[in-house]
C-alpha cells in the first residue's frame, strides 16, 4: 500500500489528508486567508516536516490555484502575492525526503472525481467546480487530457458562452465566459435581481425548497447560464459524463442539476450521450486526485 500526504491549498484554508488506496484519513485544515506566498510555502514546509517525523509516507501531493509549471506556480492572479516562482516542490522535498508532485487544484479535483468519485467507470470525464471561480478538468483514462501547464482542459471556465460586451468579469478580466456567468456569486446576484431575501446560498436553497417564487426565479435564471456552460463543455470535449460540484454551491440535492441531463441532451449532436451528475467526494476530491496522480508518477 502507498501512503500519499495530500494538501489542497485553497484561498481560505488548506485541506489535507493521508490517502491510502483511495481512502482519505483527514488531517486538520489550516487557515490560509490573508497569507502571502512565502507564508504559504512555510505552512507547507512546517506541516510536511511535522507529519514526516511521525508518519511513514511515500510521497507528497500539493494542489494550488493557478497555472503550475515545473514544480512552481507560474500564473496566479489575485491570490497569495509572491507565490509565483517559488520552488514549492524543492522546498517541500527537502523536509519530506520523498517525491513531491504539484498540480492545479481543478485538475486534482477532476482526477479525484473521475477515478474515485462520480465519474468512476467513465472513460472521458469533464469535472466542473463552482466556487468563487469556475474550475474545469478533462480526464481520460484517469489522466488529464493533454500535458504541460495548459493541459487538462483547465481553461474551460474561460470559454465564451455569451456576448463579451457586458455583464460581470471573470478572473481574467473577460465577460460572457462560463466563469463570468456561472461563478457562485452569480447565484446570489440572481437572487437580488428577483427580490429574493436570501443572505447566502444555503438560505436561498431553503427558500427554493419551500417554494418561494423569487427563489425559484433566481435559480431558474442561474440554471439557464449553467445549461449554456454544460452544453459548451459537452460539445468541446464529448465526455460521457459531466460532474458538477463546488463548495459554496451544493449540487447534491438536485436543485441545480435536476433535469439537466435531458436539457443538455436536447442540444447535443444526434446520438451524442452525456449525463450531468453531482460530485460525490466533496472536499476529498482534490486529495484523492493528488494521490492518484502522485502514485502514477512514482
């Protein structure tokens, strides 16, 4: 059995776990909100050093936002200033004395859902993660499609699905993209537009579940953009399944995805089959994916 220490570095917290044969033993999460790049690196180094002194691990996997190239974050707008260019892999390897893999967080989560989650059993899987941005990964045979820092379909969130002339901006400063129209904040924007008195997404879900008309209209409006995004991803990558998940926007209860397979299917090429399903692994997705990718590289 191979034990991988996996860490998913998010904008507010770093989730960690020991992954053995796809099973995750969670480690305590740690706050990353407000940290700069050197502080994130120090957090990783300290955590891995302490862990390696008490547990027998075979490798370390790390997932971060941004474009990853050669063991370093190469592009990361708006998060962890000073992280770009730091030798994360080299510094962590020095204290772990084990192989270290660094990859993009959407790729890690995508591989996790494709190999051990809702996409298991499918050859080609698209995973779309809804959060402050939109993460997209395309996985075939358990591996990201395409190599190099821009591989894996991770730029799918910046695919245009509407006019570039108006509407909110995505993280790259573009309008009319999947991320611009489907990020979690758009759901709350829709709630305000339709006069729904919901303070956050869980409150909106509660109102929707109770039949509140303004909540129903808000969710229906957001679903139209989500359908556009899913149709575009289905045409672009021809998967047999698209897995949709995310932290702030729960997809497990069907409120966003109920009937979405049929809605998307009506707009696909004749004979093309693609189901839309909720993610299954939650916070563990990136950890499971990191273990799979790391073990594959050993």
